[in-house]
C-alpha cells in the first residue's frame, strides 16, 4: 500500500506528465496553424493559437486547479473508513472504478479522482481547440481519448487496488499467471478476449443445419435446411460482411439470427466469404459484386425457381448488396422483392471515429502497397476496431488477463470478434477511397461497377433499415441517410445497444428495445422525436415485414440445392473455418 506521501508524489508526477504533454500537444497544433506560442496561465504554459478563446482556456485552468485543491483538501481531512462525497464521478457506464477498493482506500480514491479531473481537463482543451476542419479536429479528439484511456490508474498494477488486493490474496500467484498470459498472447499475436478452446466453428458455433450448394474463388453459397413443414415461397439471401466471419449471424441456437429466420418458415441462403490468402490478393470490388453477390442471387433464383428473392446485407455486406443491386437495375433488371440493410452505410458523410484512420495519405499508402495485389491483414483490421473502444476491447483485457491473472471468460461474441479475416488489397483500397474518403457511392453516375454507371436511386425495391443507437462503427444517423438514396419506399427501425449486440438480440430473450416511426421524416432527429419505443427484440417486427413480402406458404423442400447445384459439404463449409 502506498503511503499518502508516495501517493501525492505519484499523482503530482502524473500531473506534470499530462501538463508537459499538453504543452507539447498544443505547441504542435499552434505550429501547424502558423501561430507563435505564448504563455497563457501560470498553471500550465500553453501556446496561443489564432481563434483560441484565451478567457475560456484560463477558466478551464482555474477550474482544473480548484478541483485538485478541493480533492487534496478532502484527502487531508479524511480518516480511514470515512465515506466522502466525491469531487468528480466516473461517466455513466465506466466500469473501471466500480470495485469498492477504489473508494474504501483514501489513497486510491484520490488517485482515481485525480485522474478523472485531469481527463476532464484534457478533453475540454481538445474540445476548445479553434480548428475549423471537422475531420482534423475529430482526429485530435480521438488521439486525446486514446492518451487519456491509456493513462488510467486502473491500467497499472501499482495504482490499481484490485490488482494489489488479488496479489496479496494469492501470494503473488496472480501476477505470475498474468505474466504467463501475456507471454501466451505475445506468441499468439493478439490479446485474448475469451477462452478460445471453448468454441469450434461447426461444433458449437455455426450449427444451423444446411449445405454448401456452390463455391468459387470468392465465396461459398450455403442453403439452410427447413425447420417447418411449410415455408414461404420467396427465399431470403443474406450477404454478411466480408471483413468478419458470417457466423456472427449463426452463433449458437439460442442467439442465431439465421436459425430464427428458418424457424419462421423462411428458406435462407447465405454467402460465406472466403478468408483470402495470397492467391486471392488480386480480387477487387467488382469481383465481390459479380462473383459474390450477383452470382449468389442468380443461384438462388435458379435453385428455387423464384425470380425475385428477398435479400439482406449486414454492415459492409449491405454496401456490397446495394452496389450489386444498382448494377442489376442499371442493366434493366428487377432483381429482388425487398432489401434489408442491417447497420449498413450507403452514405459515408459521417462515419465516427473510423474516419480518424482514413485520410488521403493512408489511402494512398494502401493503394501503393497492396492496391494492385496483396492482402490487408485481418490483424490490422482487428486493431482498428478495438481502438474505437479501447476501454472495453483493449485495457479491460490487459487488466484482467495480465495484471489480475484471470482466465478470459467464455463468450461466443468475443470468440467471433477475435476470428479475423484478411481483405484483398485492391478491394480494400477501392472501398476506402470510394466510401470513407470520397463518399462517391451516394453520387449518381460517379462510380462505374461491372461496366455500369451506378445510381442507388434506381433501386426501387422496398427497403427495411436497421440501425443501433450506440453503434460506434455505423452511426445510426448516418445509416438513416441511406433512405434518401434508395428509390423505393423504406422502413427505418432503431435498435438499442451497439453494432453487434443490437443486431444479435434474439427474440426468445426479449431484451433491450427498439424504436419505430411510420410518419414522414426528413431528418434522423425529426424521426427520433416522434418515434415509438417497443420493449424487446426488433426481430419479430422485421419477420412480420419480411413475411408480407415472401409470398404464399408452400411445402418445404426435402432436399437442398438442385440437380445442377448439389450439396458438396455440410454447413458451415470450409471457407468460414479458414484462419487469417
């Protein structure tokens, strides 16, 4: 246990480090703005910048110093066992300091609150920077959050009372085990989020019965076995994201979206994208449209003898699906009855923190290195997504695995999250430039795909959009913009939670909630104001919408595939089992 004097010295050192960081940080920004650094306050010497509100900055410094003074005063007067009202509390949902050890110990309570005061100050400074470029300012704020999260006292053994307590209780065994966990993860090349030995794709994940009825270099097409005596005449084709494995939609029977649809009498087909290796490093966007989505759509038609199936695209699968449909409509086809977009972007005008990784330099680098052939490694993609939520997807596991020596929990979602996929370089470079960087997909006639000029407005099939309120990958308000690009009538549903938990929300558990609104709405904010909240999963609402567009009931097929397209292997197939 640190003495009060040692604790004060540690915190003051942390404060000096943060002050020095801020001086250098704002000095760099000032230089980029062609400004001359000048002193601003006696607490921290900060440079002036054109447009910087010096009075506001001075106020922030005074508040910062006053909060530290108040905090130190409460610590000086506090006796062991006393309960005092905190000067500052963690944000709602912050689980780093929930253990009672953080408040029962005056020293650790001080360390915790000192950190939160500094974090508040640094965030406020980043917010006040007079930078008019929205993307540049977002990138600076993102960098600041990374810095703040990394310096949390919960991330260090000496300042985390939970770590100290467990080390004492286990006589140091927890620290030893934590070191062994760290060594194992270094060899693995990633942080362990779950017990990998607890899961097997095709064993206890992706277990919905079906068969592979077609494969090529890009994908396998899976048809699922019926679970009802009668099925709707019109089948459903699912296009999952190619930057993740498809089985996020078919985890275990109790939370499988695929199985739920099959149980409702829907004949389901699904694209299982190949995890590309060096041999597939030449594949581009058009290959995924032609040999992927459009090939799968044609096969579904031939196997079921239904000219207009229903289709569904999830995340980037929705972007691919919209592009493929735009190609088909440009060719004069009327290919589908309806389209569902699950947390998918068609307009990329506001993409959240992901935009911090995408600028001209980054995209040009990808084009130069792998844009004409090669792979974008799955590990790189995984690191980007984890950095969007570092406290939940990085530091949480650093503390639990390495400092406390715990074994990762058994959790199917986290196993899937760690099962990364590569991307062909040409595909990745095209996607980054034409969506995240230049937002070309929304502009009629701007892009040419498979020899056709693309206009999403030609897609006249009725559409069902699902977004999730806390999505950090596909901001729901940006997903809402897709309704204005598609030419047909649309329904928009907003689910609770995030990108994955909001989608994988099984109806049987009836958790969370979702919002609907049938009134005309020009903007997402107008839509939300009069939206109606419903308790439980959005799945039943979607299945009702889908069944209204799925035709009459017919006898379920006794065999999968057709005379021409026979089952080559049982689901989930080989492609989904390939590791990056």
